[in-house]
C-alpha cells in the first residue's frame, strides 16, 4: 500500500479513520512523527521506531514559522517535498500530513503555549519565543491527529522535555517515545542543517562528539567547572570560535547541578561553525 499524502485537516481525520478501520473502531494504534521536512536518516529512525510502537504511522511535514526568529533561516530552510515523501514511504510510513500555514494558523488564530521554566534556559535564552512555537505546533498536531504515540529524538533534548511536559500538563492522551541521537559514522549528530556544511566544516564538526565523549569519561573525577573548561578549550582548539553555550544541567528538569550531586547530569553544547548553528548533548 502506497503512502497517503494529506494536506487539509478534514482529509487527515478521514484518512486516520480509514486506517483505524472505520470511525467506530479505534483499536488500531497511531504513532506520529512530527518533522519540518528535509528528511534524513534521523527522521527515518523515528519512523522505524514508530512502526515498533503502533499499527499506523503518520509523519507530518510543516516548516513552522512560529518557531523561527526574525534573523533565522525560515526562508532558507531546506524544502524537498517529493524526496521527503519517497523516503518516508520507503520506511513504511502510512500517512504524511503536509498542511499549509492557514490550516495550522488561520487568520483569527490567537494562542500560544508556553512551558516557561524549561524554555528559559539553553536554546531558549537566545531564541526568544522559539519553544512557544514548538510547543504550540506540536500540541496542535497531537490534537489534530489523536495520536497514541509521538516519537522524538534526543538530539533536541530540551525540546523533548518541553513536549513531554506539555503533554503531561494538558492531559493529552499521547505517550512520548524518545530515541537516542542518531549519528553518522564519525559521530556527528544528524541534522537538517548539516547540509549547509562544506567538507572542511564537517571535519571540524566531527570533533564535537569526540570532545563530549572524552569529557564524559572524566566527569565524576573532576569539578563541574573543570569539565566545562575542558570542553570549551577543546572546542576552540579545533577551530570553533563562536560558542553559544556549554552547560551541564539536570537530565530531568534542566536545573543547575552541583558537585555534591552529579547524578542525572547531561552536557549541552551549542556552537556556530561560521554561520551554521549546531547543537548536541550527551548523558554524563
């Protein structure tokens, strides 16, 4: 059976009903994989995980304007719809939902969802309102689809915690399923933005995971500030001179941790290689 491409909300509801074997039979489970397109190996891994959890797999492609700031790359964000659909179909996705802006945000739309505590640190410090846009669009997609499961990767770990929190606090009956960060053969976290990197820049970026892994080996033997200093110096040494943040925070709530209680620690990094912003993280 070929993948079904849906572009409006009524069509989405009809398609899901058919796949669930009719409006009165909701026994078949549904997993959703929200994306902004530019499908790559990490998205494909999300689809594979979705198939393990549910009978029906729905992927969404929507470049969400609400989560981009004024000087960010909304207009430049890669769009490759035909190739995206083919890659999703090859991995066994049943439905792909590609709504227009007016479907997600009608002219009279006047609501945002904010998870303030989790959104105020790390990427949220510089990318104001970014996570409001993420939380709002994901909440809409979960409610529009009635998905039983939603699959997200740990590369965007802060996003994962925010979505988990909003689902819990809004009583949305959907289980969030995380998967490990998908990396290439050199350990670089796979991201849509990697395609902006030239070969020289990729060689530089490959050092990020190497440095994080080395820091993790010694984390429990040294002071937290020593770990951060090691990571900073190592990153600068390989030629990355613009660092957004290097922080170690609690794995569950993103709060600061102390040397007296280093359990549940996670290292978070955001850097620029020329104009390309890359993020990564690792459990310590």
